[in-house]
């Protein structure tokens, strides 16, 4: 049962109230705290300034007494200097913890009434607006523990299970030019073979993209990179480091990295289709 200040509870039962809804978000990218409120003036709550966001609309919270996740969505216009389209597309707000609560803006000493707590999930950016899926704490209980067999390797290149040293396969460079499609950029100094960095990871170390990492979809001769998700900013002139790609196949592990002893897959197991196949008469 939710408990809060009796004075605030009494205030909520009145026919006319001075209540505002607030959301506190700790940005996952850098741990900085941001506050937004439906009130028309900034509110100082616990040393955090909650800036007015009149366009903020939260849908009803789907909550029950079982262990299902408390789901809701928040929709708002991109009318804040803090929440920018570029940062949202770059993933700087992904999986950021949040807390939604109500306060009496006329008397903040009454404390607050918690509505929900959890983290941001899927963020969809539209024209001049965005929609963020908000998942409650129970979402963590839906996380799978253990592994399911798969033909491809389940380890990440260079992690503790893979044990492969990626240092000799990590390269630095500078972007010469970037395509307006925000997926493609070129470093003409690259001389590796086609596909060498496909399925690899590139992270930027200067410019507006500093600190951001992207999965590489393809790499072609002439140093042409294409990422799986759009870049948040123009990459021209940005310094980067890139690690060679791994498609997680056993043959790649054996022939490209000579690391098949640490391969974490079962390509020899029969799939579900083969297991449930009905025999055919001759």
C-alpha cells in the first residue's frame, strides 16, 4: 500500500487542488539528473530543478497485484533544450531510471505521492515529438536466467567467455566525410578487405559523437562504413576506434580468430523443425 503525507492526502480529496505531476530521470549516458513537470513554472524539489513541460502526457499505468510489469508511456513535444532529437536517437536516454510522482506545487513541504518507478525502454522519435515506454521494477523479474542453445556463438568478441584479445584488432582513424543519410561515412585511409569490420563496433572519441558507439552493418573497400542505426550527428572529422567484426559463426571463430576452443554455440544440434518433423511414408 502506498503511504504519503496525511496533509497531502487530505489535499488530494478536495474538490480543487494545486497538484502537479513530475518525472525525475537519471540519464544513463552520464548519470546526470533531469526533472520535468506539468506545472507552468519551475519547481525546486530536492535540489533538482523540474522544468515546465506543458506538452508532457502520461498514459494510464497498467498495474495489478501479480508480478506483471507496470507499463505506461509518456509522450511529449521536443520543446526542451534538454531533450533533443539527436540525443534521443543516439540512445543517451535509453534504459535511464525514472521516478514519476505528484506534488502540491503550492506547498512542496507536503512531500510527494509516488506513481511509478522503473526505467525507460523503447523511445520512438516522431516529428517534433517522442514517445517513451516506461517499464516498472517488475520488468527485471522477466529477465531470462541461463542460456538457450543456438547454432551461433552467444559470447561477445573479447568478453570473459570469448577470451580473445581484441587489442591487436582495434584500429584508430578519422572520418573524412559522412553521407546525409546518417548511416554511411568514409575513411579513405582504411585498407582492410571488404567485410572486415562488418558486425564490429565503432566508438567515436571526438566531436559531437564523442563517447557514442555504434554497431557496424557493413564495410566495403575504400573505407566505407555503414552503421545499423543512424548517427546522431555528422561524423565528418571525428576521431574513432573500431574493432574487427565477428558474425558469431563457428567457421569464422576457427578461420579468422583461431579461437574455436572458446566457441559458445551448438551448430551440430538439430533445430525444432527437425525434432517435430512428421515422418513420411516411402
